[in-house]
């Protein structure tokens, strides 16, 4: 039987998921700048990460992954 997620999404938070076998890790950041910074960090170290977007209470908005620029 599949285990249910052990949390509820918080309204107005940005969510990301690190895809890893056998478990995926979902975490959030409160503002977009921090979420983009975390996203770019995990990309830089070679992790597979999914940008879920901002939770508005019913669905994810801003679900398109941010474009990262080379510094």
C-alpha cells in the first residue's frame, strides 16, 4: 500500500522536490528568491530537482521552473 504524504501544503509557499530513489524529498521556501537559490544550488551539485511552484491553496501557480543564468 502506498504511504500518504505526512504534511499539508502551506498557502503562499514555494515547493521543490528532490527526486531520489527510493524516496523523494519535498521541501518549501517562504519567498521566491530563497526558492530559486535552493533550486540553483541543487542543480549545481548535480541533484535531480523538480520545481513545483507556489501553492495557492488549490493548485500550484508559477509552476514553470526558473531560468538560471550563468554568472
